[in-house]
């Protein structure tokens, strides 16, 4: 088994996975983390499955080379396409994705109106969330909506009041047909780690009585519980909470915009070439 004193590796196609990293850090406050954002090649959501697997292997390989005790695939597209491959590549290193925890949380809240999955084109077309949700509840009604422009807005930092008009229009377009009462599922699953930055606006658009679920919190809980079970958490009495950030392009923009996703300022971001 890996050394419990090593950091936890986390990667995403860009900055979206920082929402997962934030949840992981809160769930495991004594751990060290290395985060890699493959900002040179985002978005993964418009790429073929074979390309996503290749990119995911390269990103994971960089983290494993640096020494990690666990790997968190904080990208829904990569989780859907590459999780099994990565688990086989790096066994017995624990490898976690975000699809299964998110689906479990959504299915546990859903009623007969079903679940609306909002995600990238690749995640929706690949059917990963549909399969995961049906494993939880075979009779569940599932709706999928690809929202690729949301990723672009988020990565460009078009969040908050300074981008209200453009963001509002784009979110409304993505939710067309699911805003009106009576025509919508009562559970919305954010199937992309970029989307939680728009959560407040999404909740306003879908209205009261609709539960909006993202996989960050449930993923963090799963990882914390599993690492604890395998005695891989660091000793709280000697641990220091450290973060290391890596990006494959645009490190200054990554550092500045990444704060929106992480919920706080980022320290130095190192440029890496995969």
C-alpha cells in the first residue's frame, strides 16, 4: 500500500476540479494535495473517449511520478472515460472518480419526476451518469443536457456580477425546457466540476423545490472514508496542510481565476509539460 505521509493527487482538464479539491481539503484538513489542471488541452468534454483516456493517463502519470498515495479524477469526463483504465494502470494505488458519488447522491434525493443531468457533451453522450443513476434506481427517469459553453464561461472567469447578462443568457439557454414548473425534474445533477461556480444562478433559474446536487461533497466524503479505512490518512498531530498547484498553460490566469473555483486565493502555480 502507498505511504500515508504522501500527498493526494488531484487532476482535472482545467480549473473545475478545484471545487473538488476544496471539498477534499475541508473533509481532510490535515492532508497535503497536489493539483494538476491540464489547461493547455481543455475542454476534455468535446474530445473523443480515446483522447480523454490518453490525456488522463498523462496527467495521472505526472502526479504519480511526483509521489502520491491516492489519485482523485476531479473531472467528470475523465471519470467517465478513463477511471477503469487508471485504476488498472496504477493498482494498488487508490483511484477515485466523481461520477459514482454524484449519481448516488442524486438518486437518493430523486422522486418520480426524475433527474436532470447537466454536463459536457462527451459525458452526456457517453452515458456514464445515466448508467450510474440507473444502477442506483432502475426505474429512474433521467434527462441529459450538454452545456459546453458553461465550461468556457467558467474557465474564462465569467462568473459573478461582472458577467451577469452574458452568463444569465447562457445558463437560461442551457436550461431551456426545464425551467417551467411542471415540466422539470425535481433533482438537478451538476455533472461537470466547472458548474458549481454557477450553482446560485442555477438554483434561482430552476426555482424553489428543486434540489441541485454536485459531486464534490460526496466525492470528498467517499475518499476520506476509504483512506481512513485503509489507514492512509496522515497523523493529525504532525500533519501540515499544504497545497501544490500545477498547470499545463496560462499559469497566471490559472492562479487568478482559479480562486473562484477553490474559494480562496491560490499560491504559486507551477508550469508543467505533459
